[in-house]
């Protein structure tokens, strides 16, 4: 497996993967430079292998086996954390932190390149939390609302229908609207100046390769006052609750570890 940091363009990544016969690829690391790679366009291949040779990752058209193994390793990870991180300079990076229990790799994907780093196989939560920009937890209390309210305020649901016009006497029949402190608190957080944010998922495969992915990610939002985290939690009514609360590194580490534990196959516990 990898002995150190490796960085390749998404073009070189696709060329190596295609020539090695690795058809499947992780969706976060997916690179598609069109039919030129599949058709073996000489200019495209020359560009990719020039890059690989300069980086010491190929000799002529023979790719270093460690790179080929790493790409295959990331195709179907036994256990992984993956997602997207929005940094405060407005760049977005996709990541996959993967392990098979013996080795580990962290892959970070920008628009044009993929960087690979060897990591300890039991360090996935530490590694992923370490990728987040440094920011203290926000100040405030936890906020809990139905998912429909969360979607509405976040702009993911259609606006409620406007009331029908009346003859001006409707106020006699209407109660004063009741205040909803949870909704008001959520609206206050949503309007805070946004610096960035991201989502973290977990997934694991059992001994026959069946993949189980966390149904809901951990979502974090970086605002100028600090970081918030949001998760969906089950409820007795069937509609999930959206829970938003200040997110310290320790809290995020705990939740990411729990997410990973939930998708770890029984034979790996």
C-alpha cells in the first residue's frame, strides 16, 4: 500500500483506473474525462503518463503497483467515512477515509486532482474531524423541530399556501398565531452569515460485499459566531426530528464514531 502522499490529476487517475481494468469507482472520487480516455487517445495518454513519470508513479507506461492497489482499495472500501467539506475560502473538497482493518487511506478530491495519504486503520474519525476548518462551537442551545419545518425554513419545501381573501371580518374568527420558540431559534441560526459547511456519511461492507450506508449524514454549518451540527432523529410519529446544536470537535468526533459504529458489520466488531 502507499508509503507516502501521492497527488495525481483526475485525468491521470482515470487513465490508471481504466488501464488497470477497475471499472467501479467511488462516487466521491468519480472522474470522467470523456471517451478520449476509453478510446486511448494518444495525446491524452501521453499527458497522463508524462505526469505520472515526473511524479515517480510510473516507468514508461508501467504504473507503480502501489497506486493501482490504492485506487482499487478505494473502489469498494470495507469501512469508510466520506462526504464533502466546504472551506471558508469557498472551495469544496470531497473525501473518502477508508480502511480494511489492516491499512487505511485518506483520499481528498478537488475539481482537478486527487491526493492520497496513508492513515492508521483505526483513525478514521480523528482524520476526518481533522479535515474541518478550525472553528469553535457556536453559542446557544439545541434546537429540535420536525423535518418538515426544517425543510421549509431551509428552502427545501414549497411555501405554504396563502389564505383566501375574505370580507375583512376574518379576524373575528382567527386566533392570534402562537409563537414557536424552536422555529424562531432555527430561523435565527439560518440567517447567520455563513462561512462554509459539509456533510459526513459512513458506510461499511459485510463479508460478501454488501454495502450499508448511513441513511442520514452529519451535517455541519460554519457561521461567523461558530459551528452548528444537524442530524435527523427518529420520532414516534414517523416524521424525523431535525436536531441542531452547537458542535465542538469532541461532539463531532463522538457522533462520527457512532455513525461509523452503526454501519460496521457484526463480524468486524
